[in-house]
C-alpha cells in the first residue's frame, strides 16, 4: 500500500508530533484496516478560528472542535478500478483545542493528537459514533490503534463520549 499525505500546516498551528510520525500512524491504520490500494489523504493543521469556520460551513455548528473529517472515496468502493488510487478525503485538526482538551482527559498533547488523527482517519474509512452500537465498535478500534501508535506513557481506554459531548 502506498499512502500520500498532503500535509498543510498553518503558521499559527503546530502539531505535537513530526510529519514522519503522522505518515507512519496513517500508514499503520490503513494497514491494520486491510487497505492495500494506493491512497491520498489531505491533512490540515489549523488554528481554532479556521476549524470553527470549517465546522460552521460543513456541519452547521458555529463552535471550535478538535477534528473534522470530510470523506471523499473509500478504498473498498466497487467503482474504483483495481489498483486505482483512492482519494480518502480531508482531515482537519486543531492542535490548540486538542492541547487544551488533553488536560480534561488526562492524556498528553501528543497522545491526544494521535488519537484524533486515528479518529479522523477511521471516519474516512466508514466508522461513526452517532449511534451507541456504532460508537462501541469505533471506540474499541480506536483503543487498539491508539495502543499501537502511542509513544508516551500508556493510554487508558478511549472514552468516545468526548466526541459526542454537546450533540443532542
């Protein structure tokens, strides 16, 4: 599998992990999910105002958030020819919000960022957490993948309710 990550990092936004680690985590998730076709991924690291703007435009929610995923194609799409590259979509991450959030969940900034990178990529691969049964599946998968990706102190169980807070 070949993965091309188009990383855009705004001047006011700083990721807590390196571009090489971002690439490695994305490749690990795709490999663990059994993706073998070449894929493209757009990854934007933005400030709080920028993600608020995207959140309002794409989700109709005028608030800052940690991650937004915008799906384009799935690797298992039957309309893609064999070997044809897949345009996974876009992941937008807000590191300032993620860093503040890490304190609430007793994780490190880097590990919270890793979690949300994985979370965003799983959304592009078809996972969701709107319904309780879907959330349980996604949460269990995140737990597995976060354990494989972390390099700081061990992370406890992921609590997906953080991604459902404020949703009614």
